[in-house]
C-alpha cells in the first residue's frame, strides 16, 4: 500500500452567530451549501451542524480531496458570494485544518 503524497484535508470551522440570527444563518447555509458543493467537485463533504451545548454556535465540517481542491474552493466565486451573504449574521469564525489519517 502506498502512502498518499497529497493527503485529504479536513476543515472544521466553528461559527458563532449574532444572537437572534440563528434562523437566518440556518436558512442561508441550507441554500448555500448545496450550491457550493455543486460548484466545487473536489469537495468530498461540506455540511453544517448546530452545536447542542453552545447556543448560537455551529460547526462546518469540510473534506477536500487534496490541497488543490481546498485552494480552488477558497478562491471560488461561489465561496466569496456565500461569505458576503453570511457576513451580517456571523459574529466570529475559527477555522482549524486537519490532515486526514484514517
């Protein structure tokens, strides 16, 4: 078995929403995420979930085939449009990159 030279990349973003804007955030990501997945075939997984323990906190979990796929997504017009749409309801974002191991 050969090792991958360009590993899959996992991204976990913690998104904190402006209090009272949770419904707006959820509606926006429900519309945005399918569009972004469709526009970026190197995205293997791209979904958001609401944190049960922290009100107004969401996790966006992303998996990319490789670094090039992640960079295409970051530079894509679909992502830039999505960020602009979400900006009014997002208070804070923390992004962590992970190399796939299993």
